[in-house]
C-alpha cells in the first residue's frame, strides 16, 4: 500500500475514534415496580462506551429503610435508618429514559452517594424522594408531578412518564418536536434581545403588562402571525413558512412557537421570554432546532436574517406597548414608586480639618463624594424615583440643631449645587439631630404616602450632648429589633413609618466610643455601619448604602415543582420587604435543589451581597454569568463583581482594625480593673463580652478563612470572652479577681489572632 495512503487511513481512523470519544452518551431511566405491599421506585445509570462499542451499566439503585419490619414489609412510620440498595434484578413495570450530559450524570451519581446513609421516612425521605431529587437535578429537562397526589411509587413514575411525553405538551399536536441534536449538521441556535419599555419612564411598564400585550396578537410573537390572540396549544398558519403551535409558559412568562411538520423550518422552536433587568423590560428570543437542511439551519441562525425576521416582530410589540402605556399615563393608572433618602451631615468644626492622607478638609471630601453619589443615583436602573434631601447639624444642645441644606428633590442637580454651599462650625449634637431628622423624614413619608425611608448619617466625632448608647451597651442594640418607629408624640401625631439608619464614621478610630455610637444606631434599626478614612472609601460607602436590591422575579427554568416556585417567590417577597437574612435562607434552599437555575444563582448572590458575604456573592454572580452567558445585565453584574472584590479587601482591612481596637480595649480594661474600677466598668464590659464572643465565633466565616491556625485562634478568643462573661454573672463583686486568668489568656490569643491575619 502506498505510504501516503496508509498514513491517510490511520489519520481518518484516529479522527473517527476521537469523534467517537467525544460522543459517548449517558442515560438515566426512572423505573417503578408494583411488587410488594406498596411498590418501589428506583433509577438506572447507563452510558455508552464508543471505544469498546458496548453499553455500560454503572448501577441501578433505590432507597430503602435499612431494617425491614416483621413480614418483610417496608412500611414504616417516622424516621429510621436508610440505605441505597442495588435494584438491578428488581422487576421493572414502567420506566422513563432521559439522555443527560456528562456533568449531569456525575452530579446524579453524587446525589446517590449522599443518600447512602440518609434517614428513611415514608413520603418525606423515601424511594420516591430519592427519584425526585435525581430528576430535579437535571437542569429543567423533566416536568415533575406533585408528590402529594400519589399513593404509590409506580403511580408517581407513571405520571412522570406521561407528563414528559412530547405528545402531552399539546396532545392535539403529536408532530411537534421538543429536543434537538447539537451534533446534527442541520442544527441551529440563536438569541436576540430587545428592550420593550422602561418602568423608570412609565411605572405601568411591567413584565406582566408586556406579556399580556404579547398574548393579545400572534403578530407580536411570530412573524406574519396575524391579529388573532395567542391561544395555549393553538395552531397558527404563517404565510410562506407553515404552521406553528403556540404554548404559554408561566415561570418565566413566555410563549413558545413549536413548528409543525409542514413548516419550512421543522424541527424547531422559538421561545419568547419576557424578563426585567433593573427598570427595563426585555423580550429575550431563543431559537433552536434541526432544520430540513444544513443550508436552512445556517440561514436561520445568520445574525442578519435573525434581526430581519424578529426585528420586525419586536418593533410591532414595542409600538403597541408604547401606545397602551401612553393611554395608561393619560388615565393616571400607575403611580411612580418613590424612594426617599435623607442625608444627615455632621457640620461640626472638626469637619474643617484635613482628612487622613489628604490636603482636602473632611467637609470638602464629603461634598466631592456626594457629587459622585448623586451622579450614580441619576442613572439608577432600579425603576425607583429617587428623592433626596440633605440636613446638616452642628452647634449647641438644642431640640433641633439641624438646618436644611436641601429639601426633598427629584432633580438631583439642585441637591448637588446646594451641597456645594455647605459650611461647618460648632459642636456635635448627634442625638438631638437624629431625633429632629426622624420627624422631618416621617413628615415627608406621610405626605407622599410612603411607609419606609432611609436615613444616612455621616459623623466624624462623638456626640457632645445627649448620649447615644444606654448604660451597659458596648456598640449594639437590642438583639432582634429590626426597625425604628418614630414616636407619634415626638412627631406631632404622624403615623409611625419604619426608618433605617445607615451610619458612616468618617476618619474616626475603629473601636472608639464615637464609632460604637454609630454602630449602635445601625444595629437597632436593621441598617448598616461603615468606617471610612478618606474620600474614596466614602464614595464606596455611599454607593453601598444607596444600593437597591431587586431580585429576579421568576426562576429561569420552567416546569419546576410547585414547592420550588413557592420557595423562589417567598425569597422575592422577603427581599422586597428588606428581610435580607430570611431571603438569603430561601434562596439558599432553592439553589441547593436547582443549581442550574441562573436566576436562583443571581438572587442568592444578591442576598449574600446584602448580608455582606462578599466572597460567596462574587462566586454566585460568576455562576450566574456562567449559566446565562447572554444575560442582558451582564455588564452590570461584571461591574458589581469588581466592586465587591475591592469592597472585600477593604472589609478585610477594617476587620483587622477591629481586632486591634479590641486588643487595646481589653488591655485598657485589664489595667483599670487592677486599679479598683471593676464595678464601674462591669456593665459596659459585659456588653463587650456578649457581643464580641459571637463576633469571634463568626469571624473565620466572614473573612473566608479556613486555615486551622486562624480558626483555632478565633475560637480560643471567643471561648475566653464567654468564660469572662460567666465569671461576671456568677459573682460581680469579685469577678475582676476570678477573671484575671481568662483575661490574660484571651489577650494573648487576640495577639496571636492579629498576627495570623
């Protein structure tokens, strides 16, 4: 044989082998048997080996109670020990097979591993529960029935099979195809995004409204569709193309056009999602399928053709939405959503001093930072109308030491010019200024029909009149208190709106009494505190405090179980009411079940950001972009990731300063109790111990530190502080003597912890 021909033959053999290696397939089959008292459900794991040209069964497993009761029945009440068993020889009465990716296959095997020693409980954690978790992990490939409506495992698998029969999506149209091969030469895929309206310009612009308009006429969801309304599983003849079947989706709101056999581009579908990003509502179009020829597939996904065909459909929809929004505006059907923020600036004499590492005065740095903040608020994508007012305070101890810098304005350029005219001089009557500011903010909220507002307080020193913290408080208020309500008597009979304090310590020492006052105010109201040392950090603090957390309203995956959709909606509601800790728990639970849902990843990241879990938030924002690479808000999310990375570094530095200040406080306190001042210091020191013990327990998680030395040092500090607190409670009269060993060791452990930063 000619040598060139030989080498060419070897090349093609290797090439075909390489292709075969890349095309091995994996399948899961969900089985059920009617054998036994109640039957059983289980899963088979199978893959094709193209090299050995054989099918490999990795296992066939189901979940059982570990010990059967007398008679061999598996019917048990309450939780008992469970185990995964081999069901390879179990009778198979009904089954549903689904092809999965390598990642999905490996993920389901890890699910099986987690169930190896789980607790078994009938209808809660049984064989059907195991099957459901495997099915749920498949990135929305399957429609799942509701568990509560079935008595036996074979009933569940039978309904699972029926629900995922393509003919049952729209039973009158068995020729529609729902799955398409990426490896086929006639495969095509394309996306197109179009902004339809902006709720910042018209509050009537909502996802629900745009979807209703899109449903009102087929021409808004398919080219040349005509003026008849969209019907669920309805058939429409498109001139020049052929017939489609329209299917309505709820989560997220969408219309899917499936091609029928007579359609020029059969087999295929186009999904039209209505989504909101910030204040804007978009229609996101996704086309996918295996056309009759490779040429048609290329033509169908060519960018110019996609724009030409779908651009016209989008323009018709956009025009109709605009027309109806104008009519609604004339009838005043939608009210703007206002967002009121009151800035309270310390204008005492110390604000004229130069700030850290700057020749500018602190007042000038505050003005410059405010300008940047107002510019950002002007381009706020949240859909809220920002109203900003500014008060300054200084002087003596009077009932209302505030002066109006700017009243509430939506024209933020006016606010900016008025801030530029601020001047400083006098004392720091912080407590009195806050009380007066509360009433002024409450009055504005009452006049505009709002029920909550934000008070941002900037101060560079300790209050010179009434104390901020009650006796015995170190820096935190009553645990569990979420809001500050304004006293009706204090504010002239006004209703009691909820206010949150967002406090900023500007160029003050971490751990100082002035800082602890501001931390206390943030704690009692459910707000936040930040320590800033320069203008750049102040700009970042303003940006953080003016952040509006708006979650994705619906999961990205369709056909999720009702319980999952309910969990998602619960988190959205909690985020809307600013219950960020509760919303975090809801989205954590959702994300554990649906790791492939990009909106779940986004909302989890959003709530982690709201709870200052920087590293986790960064990871889940990155996961969101990986799952939804064409997301319309990609640029914003990428910018937020960079911001959080910088914020996390500043957070690390601040926590190090906190540990330093705690070390100084402990040293000072230790010296004072040796000089007979133990009783006078006991109350505040008890507050310090109570708060700081919990802080050091959580510190490694906050910082993302997993090293054994760091975690051990933090744990030892927390334990020492708790022992001190117990000693004080046992005998306040002699605690200084009894606690000396604990204080000494805690001081040494704090030094070690600081050295390990």
